[in-house]
C-alpha cells in the first residue's frame, strides 16, 4: 500500500498565483485532513473531511479551499498565494476512532 | 476542543526510560488521549492512544491517571531514533467530529 501520497514534494509559487496541492490515500479512510506547519512550530489544522462531499474548516482556513468528490482524494487549493502561506503542508487520513496516517509533506515557498 | 499542556523540551540518555507528561484537566468523557511524534523533516506518526486504561504497544506505554486529567507516555529504552517532537492530543470520539488538533508538543533530545 502507498498510504497517503502528496504531490508535489516541493514548489515555489509567485505571489498572487494559485495552485492545488494533491493528496490521495488508498486505505479507504473516511476522514482526511490538511495541516500546515511553519518553521519551528506545531501543526495547524486547515480543513478536514469526514467523508466524500463533506468538508469543514479547521483552525486556519483563510486563503484555502478544499473539495472531497471521492473517498481517495482531498485536494487543497491556494488562491492568490501570499508569502504568509510559505509553509510545509501535511495531508493525513484515518478511520473514525483510529490512528491517522500522514503523508511526507509538501514544502511550499511563496515569493 | 479540550487542550493539553506539555513541557517544551526534555532530555534523556540513550537506553534509559523516558516519561513524557501531559496535562488535560478539561478532558471530557468521550475524549481519547492520542500521542503522535514527528521525527525531523518527516510527517507525524502515530504512537499510541487510550481512553481510561493503561495501554501498551511495541513502541511505548501510555499511563492514564485515574481521574483522566493527566497522562504519561513511557518509552522504555530511549534510542537515538526516538529524538523527536511528541504531541499529546485529545480527540473527541463520541460523535462524527473528525478533527485532530495538535498542540506545541515536547521536543525530546536523546544523548548517547
């Protein structure tokens, strides 16, 4: 099993541009999550989803959008990128009441 | 969400036991106590979780206070590979709410 796969691993984005971070999981998990982690800090929840067609805001949703059209995929969309969105982004998935599995992260720089 | 309090950092010697504390005085009846760790430059990985009783697995043990207001993650013999940030998280498993909120964690250093 591949687990949770994030693409790309690294990306440099110009201010004002948009992009989509991809996340896919092959474990048939209901729950999926997006986090960001700034240097030397803990993880902050951006959005999460408890199933296809259902998404909800986390702690820091501003500047981001998500969709969950399938169980496997949970893309994170950045609109009008800003330097404050420079961070490492982690996607995770889990069954209810079970451990979460994390991807290896996407390191995004906005210049 | 109920919050947790952990020391910012701890040190241990290799091959000695490590006790990582976590306070969660506002825990509710449906909150499970989860522990994750994050090795340098990696995504977090699951360590252990429990509700009321102490739990053991191949990685660690979790000791939960009788009143559930605190817990301790126990690494029985620390290795250099255990140097990481350890996060204690309360996760409400009583409903369909799925969020998993991380705090600041404890940075564990292991000395040879």
